[in-house]
C-alpha cells in the first residue's frame, strides 16, 4: 500500500494537489486555533520578518491550553499585518492532519483522472469525497461551537479530546480504503 501511495504521489500532478491542499489546510488550521492572525491593527514592525521567542519557552513548550491545543513559545511577524504564533506541538498536529487530508485529496484526484470522470459525473463523484474531508476538519470545531451556541459548549468541550485522534484515524482509514480500491481496480483492469 505504501508503494502505491508513493508511486501516485511521485507523479507531479498528484504531488502538487497534495501539496496545495496541505498548505491550505495548515493555514486554515493555524488560523482556526488562533495561531495565525491577519490584521491591520498591529504595531509597526521593526523589519519585514521578525522572530520573538519568550524567555521561558522551555516551560511553555508542551503546556496545554486544552486537549490538543498548546501554548505558543514565540511569534513570527511577517510585515505589519501577519502574526504567526510558534507552537511546535500545534504545528506537528497541523502537519499530520494536513498531510493526511492532502493525501486523501490527491488519491481522489488520481481516481477521478484514472476513471476519466469529468463534467457533471466528475462533480457528482467529487461530492463523495466530502465526508473524509469533513472528518479532517477538526480545526473548525470551535467555529461550530460558536454557531450552535453555548448550551452545547460544555458537552463538546469534553468531547474535544477525542476529535483529533478520531480525525487522524478516519483519515488513515480513508487513505487505506482508497488505496485498496485503487489496487483492486488496477488488478481488474490489468494495470498492476
């Protein structure tokens, strides 16, 4: 299975798909957890690129604010409008989830190209990939909590610790399932 995934991702088209989705997911995740901020109200930066690390960063490195959400140990300023809080555990989680979402989308793209799906058939088939994508959007749970109101906040706050591992599990299952279907399809058509 790993060989099949690496052979698909070694093709430029599907690697670029996975990379674009990975970068977008990483940015959305960091913005959703409040670690990437775009604003016009920041003070004037000393230069275009500034890194500031807290003096007690060793104490804060693995300090959790909530399950799977960690304290920042520093900040990176990009100009005077973009601020990225540095939290290594959050970056690792975002990288893992982004990689899995990117691989899922790349596999879907590969399958659609291989099956020759285009036009309305391709769009309808693409809609079938929405559930795995939604399962990987653990970053958006805080937004959903705001939308559904504070009544469910306590219930969802206790369930929050399960969202990240469940999302990782569902995304891994989706990759395994897609690779299995691709492999079975290749055997039936004689490609492998």
